[in-house]
C-alpha cells in the first residue's frame, strides 16, 4: 500500500492514517447475515464455495481479504460483502462473483482484539475523518490480518478498519 498522507492522532489505543487500499482482483459474495456473530460462518462458506468452483485459484501474497458493509450496519440482518484478493478471475457461481477493485484512499485504523469491540475503532475512524476534512466515498471495510483462523487468543486478533474517503 502506498501512503498518501499520514496524520496520526491517538485516543485510547487507536491511530489513524490515510493510505491507498490495494488495487486487486477479488472474488466476492454478498448476502445478509442474521447478526454480526454470523459473519465468520458466512466468510467460511464463501471461501468453500469459491474453492469448490475454482480448485486451482490462488490468493495473492500478501493476502488481502475484507468484509464491506454496503448499508448502514445494524446488529441484526446485516448486509455484507466478503471479498478475497486472487491472482486472476475464475469461474463464477450463483453467488460468487469476480471483479477488479481500484486503488482508493481510506482512513485506516488498526484494531487489536475481539471483533465484538470493532465499533470503537469505527467510531474513532469516522470521527477522525470528519475532523480532518474527509467524507466517506464508499462502504467501509474490515481487513482481517490475524483472527480466529490463525490465533486462538482473541487478544491477538488484528483487524484494520478501512473507511474509503475523499477530501471535502
């Protein structure tokens, strides 16, 4: 990722910076989950469905996967989009699609810990963006760096909250 502007502010344990999200080809799946707690199962089903249709498809290194929220996020009936960066487009299914994402600027905040506390990172990121003259330009994303798949202890999970922005 190429840094376009770095302004940091620390409140509690968060730091914000504006950087470009990577341009990449992704497979993605959109849907509605009953609650935020159901997102990991949705992600695992999407990956299994894509793998079944595309057994030779390879993810990019370093990896980039995200969950985006096209609608205002609530605690029930959550509309989401899960995406995973891959080396090339593959075979689509009824619910798995492929597209190219452009590189876009975003306010990014690292969140250490359980997913249940991500709301704090979002509040900080949105507040920081507003305070520094930015407006939201696309649905917010969560990039999962370390999580339930590679760390047993939730305190070791690392998620980057990414709020696509443009200057006002």
